[in-house]
DNA sequence: GCCAACGTTGGC
DNA sequence: GCCAACGTTGGC
């Protein structure tokens, strides 16, 4: 899962202990969140950063449920086409699991295990996407 | 249903 | 700040 560290970093997650992952407004990303189970592990990626890269491992502490910001007119994530009767967007709640030694995007690209990794695919803009077990393990090993 | 215009993402 | 990629919107 990607986050812009200026907005919400891995350190912020450690600080607040748990955080609802608000603002996902892409159906594919939403559907991936819906597949997540409590206890699932998540690679926390810092996007739009200098440098971008992986900061740590998080876990799912609460499964998908409606993202309340979609109903809040004062939120930048407000969606007037969504209603509490028929919510369109979900969030999951994350907690910190394990901080990793920062792995920059350059280092990720150099890892043979990540050759096919969706995160690194050209033009990929999804903020939530699945990793294979091998990819996950390789990233954790690189940051441990 | 097509597709041009537009907005957003995210690396550089 | 630039720009490629690509999802969404809206006119037809």
C-alpha cells in the first residue's frame, strides 16, 4: 500500500498505532482491500518522496468497511454519489508491524525477485495492490 | 458504446 | 515543474 509520507508516513502509523486507510477512490484498489483479512501483512511504501521506497510492514487490524470520509462534505474525499445506504468506498484499518531499514525504489528495482512485481510495473498508479509471497518475503529480507 | 478531454498519480 | 500513464467523465 502506498502513502505519501508528507501526508502519512510509516512513522505516523507507529505514532497513532492504527489508522483507517481513507481516500481510496479507485475500484480496483478498493476491491483488493475487500479481499484483505485481519492479520494480513502489508508492505508500506512511501510514494512521492525523496527517495520513494519501502518503509515498513503493517498489518490489517480491521477488515474493509465503508470509508466515512465519502459521506463528509467537508472532506476532500467526499463523494456526492455515495450514500450510507449504498456506500461506494471502503477502507481497511492498519497497524504497524515491523519497521524496515528503508529500501529505496532503486534498490527495489535491482532485486531479481521483484522483476515481475506489480508495484514496479511501468505506469502503475494503483495505491493498493497484491504482492506474491515471494515478493513480500524478498522485500522484508532486504529491509531486515 | 465510443472516444476526446480532463484530472490525478508519481517518478524524475 | 514536467510529463507519461491511465482512469474517469460526458457529449454524441
